[in-house]
């Protein structure tokens, strides 16, 4: 059971690294009338993902395995965060980040179930907090991409 959990946590670590870099890249490149708000919004998101990276690595170490750290390994393990070309449109960026966030959210929920069944409550608690945060990002990113009712 722990081997499956370890495999899922490594993939989530890689996906979170990819999410962090995607959100950070959007932070760098966003333009438009709402630049200050969009720039700050993407900063909040990439900071959250950055903080989560360490939690995934620490939970892997608690399960007595090494956390991957090579960029090539992250690319190999990340399956849920598609690469995108540079774009400066806030709504387009938010929509793309929403898709990636939601794909990772599905894996977070599946991994929570595996951790719970393995009776790894510490890991399950960490994952529950990440699920909650990804659901918050879902709500906020969806609000950004929703057409105006005016």
C-alpha cells in the first residue's frame, strides 16, 4: 500500500513543481488593465504551490523514501500539468491554470484515499489541506474566467 502512496506523492510533488512554475511564469508575463491585481493574484498562487512542495518532500521522507529533485525527473513524473506557450492575457492564463489545478485536484483526492486506507493519517491530513487549497484556487480561478453578467 505504501508503494502506491509513494508513487502518487512523487507524482504530486512533480505536478506541484510544474504548477508553481506555470503560475510564476504567468506572474511574470501578465499584462492588461488589471495588471496589478493579476500580478498579485498569480503571486499568491505560486507562493502557495511553493510552500506545498516542501510538504510533499517531507511526507515522502516520512515514508522512508527519497524525494525526487532533478528537473528531468520532475518532467518525467508530472502528468497533469500541460506546458503552455507564453501568453499575456490574464483570463487565458487563469483558464489554463484552472485546468491544471483541477487535474491535480483529482489526483490529490485519489491520493488522500490511498493514504487513508494505508492509515497514514499525517499524510492524509496534509493532503486534505492541499485539497482544500486547490478547491479555493478552483473557485477563484473559475471566478476570473467566468464571463461578466453585464
